[in-house]
């Protein structure tokens, strides 16, 4: 009789331990919801997503188009429109843009936008982490910032751009010197374009 109770107690303890482990696993997986759900860190300079468009912004949400810094035609009917390049007091420049697919078929080549730097590729998955700013006068390149785990401070979780749809993107860079007001913006698969940095 005692043996039966002992086995039942052991079985019950094992079930409680399993349930507890599962609870912690679920809580751990959901803990990144504030950071976009995919583990991407928010911009270090602010608790607010840059330009209001973070990883958790809907893929079809278009940034404020009241100003256009550059319109860049890419391949396969893609058009990249840069709307802002805002300098902030934390020493960052945040670029807000949108990619529109004007073609008749969905574009699946978004993985090229993450670039080839292994830390970005492994840490951020499909992203716009391959973008950069080039200061021609200062002869410097500025790459997308990343957190201590190698995840870029940029839009991640991209899978495709559907035909006729737009995808909002942002990326954050170290700020060039104050006297630098124009830089070349480069993103893989698109030609370079000169944009103005707002103070």
C-alpha cells in the first residue's frame, strides 16, 4: 500500500516539475514582445521605436511620406523611398524608408538586404542590416548599429514584399560629425543615393 502511494507521489511530483518548466518556457518565449517579438533590441537612444516604426510595426504600414529625401529604383520593380534621416542627441542617425513592389509578382529576395557580415546574418536573420551611410568628405562608412548580442537596430523579420504592397523599414547608424549634413545611403540590391541628415 505504501509503495503504491510512494509511486503516485513521485509521479505527481514529476508532473508538477514538468508543468513548472513548461510555464517558464512559455513566459521566456513571450518576454520579448516589447522588442518586436523576434528578439531585436530597441534603439539604445530612446524607449520609443525610431520614427514610430519598429520591428512590431505592421509590414504594410508606410512611414510619414510628407518628406522624401530620395527615390531609388531597384531591380524587379522595387522602389526604395527614403523619407527621413534624423540625427538625435544620443549620437545616432535613424533612417526611415519604405520599399514598394511595383511589379506583378511577390519579391522574395529580401535576404540580400541583410548584407554579408556574419554577426548580423546570425543575430538578426532577414533584415535591412546590410545598409550603410557613406561620408564621402570624411571618407568614412557607418554601418547599422547592433546590440551586444549582434542583433541589428533595424527592421527584422522580413520575408517578402508582395506585389503592389509597401514595407516600412528603419535602420539606426552612428551619427557622423555635426558638420556632415549629407551622406550617401546604400542598401544591397539598390543603387546609392545622397540624402540629407536632419538636425
